C-alpha cells in the first residue's frame, strides 16, 4: 500500500486535458457523402453466418452498410488497405482521436506510418443510445476481439469460433492460405453494435447486451480501396458471455453501395501521412 501525501487532493485536482484536440483535424465532407449516398446502388451483398467471418472488397468511394437483419448481433471488423495488408485499422489511435466509441463523423484510421482515414462513418441507427447509466456506449474501439489464446488462458479449454479464429479463417480463405499463416494480420477490431465501457470502481472492461435490434445498421464511406473482414461474434449480443456456443447468435449482412457517377466530384482519396520519417538524431546527453 502507498500512503497519500498531504497534497494528494491538490494533485488529483489537476485539470484534465484532452490528449489529442481535434480542432485541427480535417473535417470529413459529410454533406458531400450524404448527397453521394442518395441514389447509390447495391453492388454486392455478403451474409456473415453466425460464429463465422467473411472477407469482402470495398473500393474507395463506395459505401459499406453493416446490419443485423435477424436480431441483435455484435460484429468484429478488420480493415486492410486492399493491396497492402501491412496498412491496417489502428483502433488505438482511432480511440485516442475520436473517443472510446465511434459514430457518424468519426474516421477509422490506419496504422503508422500511413495514418490516414481508411473510412468515415456516415450513418448510425444507434446514435440515439449515447451513454447509459453504467457508462456504456455502442460501437467500441476498446476491445481487441475475442480470441482462443485468452480463452485458453482463462478457462484451460479450447474454442475455435472466437472472432480472432473466424477472422483468420476468412482472411486465409480469401488469400488462399491456411488460417495459421495469416493470423498475424488479424488486428484489434471495431466492435460494431457492441455496448461496452469501464467499471467506475475497478476500471475493468465490461460489456452489456447490445441495444441493436433487427434492422439496425452502421454505414461507412471507404476513403481508400479496402479489404474488410467481419466476424459475427460467438457472443451474439454480448449480453452474457463470448467464446462459447452458449449465446444466441444471428447473421450479419454487409452491403456494398456504389454512388452515382459524378456524385463525388472534388473528393480525393487521402494520401498517407506527410511526416518525413526522418525521426531525427539523438540529442546531446542529458
Ligand atoms: Zn467476438
């Protein structure tokens, strides 16, 4: 145990400062996206079976709608630059920039050294949820993905339908490799429809039943050519447990929509970060 110093209250009273003020972050052209979305036509549709994942291609300038057509269901989403699997979704920096949960207007950023918007969220039927009495919010970029390694660590057993394994199998099937050879590409996800937060007393990560119902959706605009992989989590609505066959699970649906010709006049796919990557030289000894 440590002993609180006499000025403990003063130290705790230091003002909270936003780590990454976003006033200088270029604002997404949401009005342009909204007008491009009008008249967009369905180009492809993918059904993600319960406790499975599927890969799908999403060209830059297209919209992606993720919905749960039959009932409440959490989805674990991975995003890659279509022709470079090293550039992938960076949930940690997305969280640092936009907060622990994302909704319309937030961007999904790629990892270093690219650090550019991969996608911009353009519609969210659960935006009404806000924050509940437990501090829970929807569409989480905190959780990593359910995985068989943590499951074995905590339970001693094996379960092969965790989102990590589902994503690895689906990515492998898309690339023509076994899951074991591609699982290192699987990364921390956007937890679509998942309702989570941190407990006030212990700071532990919690989940509660997703407020999503049949027909709810999250839509985003692809800023670059993307390869997406989406898993229908074995936790179902994640109201009780994951990493087992106990929960009621539903399929997810992915719809790719192509805007009308000319609807995105003036829009350009974002370039990678402009940082020189020089990283400087060591400074004189301290
Ligand atoms: Zn999962």
